[in-house]
């Protein structure tokens, strides 16, 4: 008799966001928002995020970490 395999369970990973403006990780305000929507939400507190790009996610200890990277632009 062969043993019955254990069923697989899907586990939602927690998300966090990193920005150059702060050393701490920013919490996920709403898991239903896309990473870009989270960037726009946090742009009210961190104006540099208005033109930032979103990179990631990288998984660390069961947390998906997205990084907001500031875009360097030229004037004129």
C-alpha cells in the first residue's frame, strides 16, 4: 500500500516595501493593491516616489520585498 500524499496548501506571503527615503520597510497598506498602486499611495508621504520605479519582489524570510527606486532625471 502506498501512503497518501499530503495535500498542498497555498500560503499568501506578506509584502513590504523599501524606499531610499527610509531605512525601515514600509508595511503593505492593502494586499489588494498592485505594487505600483502602493507606490502612488506612499508618494503622498514620500514625494520622491512620484517618479520612482518598482523592482522585485525578492523573498526574505517569507516576506516579499518590493523596492522603490528613484529615477534620476535631467532638467532642461
